[in-house]
C-alpha cells in the first residue's frame, strides 16, 4: 500500500467533515495530521487509538476549545508538517488543510468541503457580528483576512486534483482558485434514520449555533407563527438566541445520535436557514421522511427537490420563511414520506467510498512521478 498522509483541519468534534474523514481513513488508512486534536471527543472513531500528528498550536492552553481564535496562525501551522515520507497526500479541507507543503513527486488530492468561508464569503457578516465594522481593530482584521486570501489562493497550486462535495462548491473552487473540481457527494448514513409511525406537531432544525447559520431567522419566524420549534445543537450563539426566543422555541443542545433519529422520526418538517456547501442534515431529515423547508441557495438545491421533498425560500429573512411555512401548512398532506426517503437514498456512504476510491486510484495511475 502506498504511504498516505491525511490532512484534516482539526479533530475537536464530530460533524459532517469528520464523517467524510471516517470514510477516507477506512479507504486509505494513513497517518492523520491535524492542527488540533481532542482525544476525549474522538471515542468510537477508527483513529482513536492511532497516532495523530498535531501542530504547534496543540500546545497552546485552551487552544482545542478556542481553535477558531488562532486563524491568523493557521497558514504557518499547516506548513510545518513534514510529509516527505508520504507519496499520496489527501486533504479534507474547509480552511487550510490543502495548504500543506509537498514536493512535485507527491500526489496531493484535496476533498474540498469549501474554500475558506470566513475570508472569501463571510467577511462582512463576521465583521458585523463581531462589532468590527469600523476602527483600528476592524482595519487589523481586514488586513489579516486579505493576507489569508492571498495565501489561500497561492496554496491552491499545491493541489494536484480537487474534489468538491457539491456542484455549488465546484463553482466556488473555480471562482476562488481558478481550478476545476470533480464532484463526489459526501457520505450520509441514511440507514440510521427511519420514518416514524406517528408525527407530532413540532418542527425541528439541527445546527451549530453560530451566526452564519442564521438560526435567528427561524426563531423570529416561529415566534410570529406561534408554532413549536425544536433546535438541536450547541454553539457560542446559544445565549443570544435564547434571549429572542418565545416559549414555543425549545433548545435541546447536543443530542446523542439515537435521540436525533427519534426527534426526526416524529417531527412535522425540517427547517434550515443557512446557505450550506452541501447540507448533510437536510439529507438526514429526508432519510427520516421529513419534508425540508430550506434556504434556496447552495447545496440544498442539489439535495432537496422542490414540491416533492420540500420547499425553498429565497430570501434570508423571517417574512420569506413564514410565507413558505404557510405554503407548507396548506399542502402538508401532499408530501409522501417514502418518496422523500427515496430521494435521500441517493447519498449513501457506500456510494461515496466507491467513487472516491476509484478517483484516487485513477489519479495515482496517471501520476507520472511514482
């Protein structure tokens, strides 16, 4: 077996990117390099007992819990990994993992979840949320983002082959890096989910509670509709969101996978207000037979079928969402849970693993410097 290195930004929680990493590691069980590693959070993963190579950032006190605060140091840290012993490098990247240094006789394949969102797409949203639209601190942050954008574009040339998790991300890779990408949809454990025998009256969403997920839109809409909404997930915005939530909004925090499956099996519909790169949770909800009401941009357009498995709203504001929910309430009985689940079955883990292994094997066969 060819000696493989797997680069992943950080291993401090288990989410969609780590689900992709699980399949990549199963296919190509090499050494994992990451900026931060929290062993306690990696129980029951294929790599929990393997040696993980971490960056110098790992030694910073409380760095694992506040890893996003060290963004200006990411490019430097990722470039310190010595990968000379590896012939194939696979990066699972949504920030800087693709920027590792490698030689011309090493094949680097990047599975790109997204070009770095905060510096390419969310700069103004970040500055507004942090209260940094004016002043010297604002100037400093804008300067840092500018330098990271330059580094990010230059470091894209270190990748031999890009793989995108959706056509939406393939377009963004072309726009940011002027590079073509092959689309291989990420793995979804659709078999975990099931259609419940009886639906209850609540709506549900699953999300990290951070500003760009726009959970505030859901809360304002459901406050006005006076309909029950369950919010599964945790994050730094929780306290602020609770302050604007009415009594019918229930924050469930982090939940065990079995409880998530149960909540989805009994819900009325799934709502989602973020612009996602792919949106694994939208597929998981459909695997439970749930209609999805989603913001009509990004990866949702590739996973939700309008009028068949859900509805879209096209402005990120409560009024647009309310109109779409009211449309759903009028046509709720027209949705067929079995048909919705069938749509989700297009994205199984086995499909990803077959397509990604074939892609890597063929890229290695073509590679001239073995």
